[in-house]
């Protein structure tokens, strides 16, 4: 809990709070030692790059406008709940989401993104899977993502009609 709270929270609980929660079964020194042991065991690998991290980087490189960015976020959030998308690396999903959103909005794909190091055949396969997923979002039992991105705050990108690409 101490490691997770330090990683996630702006103001993590103090160690004395963990001593209290543990009903003094452990003291401050024991908690700090266990924290060190856990981090060493994990080799300090406590996170992995996610699709959103790659997307944020790629979108800055491509200078995406707000609507394209929101549509990409919508596609990425849908992909998180689609088991079929697990087979792709997060960087590929992020790149494919940008490519698909650009095609849907009829925006020119930036040369910078076309020259990225991902295998273009894999990106194309991922784009196809994302498109199938996006077209199926209307019938999905998970409506909250569609409702979120149908709001004016997100420029109603979930309401965009997807024609055959």
C-alpha cells in the first residue's frame, strides 16, 4: 500500500498511518524495510508504458487538433475493454488510433507519424480491428464510454458516423 500510494497519490499517507492501520503489528523501520525489499524484488519495475502514455507522446509529435485527439481517446478507451486488442503492443494501438481517427475525420496523416518505427502491416491490422470494434460500439453492452464521448465536452466524437474506410 505504501508503494502504491506514493506512486498514485499527490499526498500519500504517512508511515505512522500504516503503523496505526496495522494495529502496531509492524513498526516504522519494519515497514520501510519491507518497502525496500519489495522494490528490490520488483527490480523497481512498478509500472509499464500504457497506450495512453504512447498516445500523449505521439499526439504532441503530430500536433493533433482537439477533435482528432478526443476521437483517438475514445478509440483507445474502447480498446481497453476489448479483449481482441490485447494482442497488440500499447504503442501500436496508440499509433493505429491516430491513423484511424485521421482517416475518419479525413485529416492528412502527418509524415512524422507515417515514418514511426512500428511495423506498418501490424498497424494496418490493428486499424482494421479498431474499426470493427468502433462500428460495434453501438451494440456493445458497455455504454458508458460511448455516453462519455457523446457529450459536448468531448465534441460529441462518439456520434460521428463511421462510413466504410
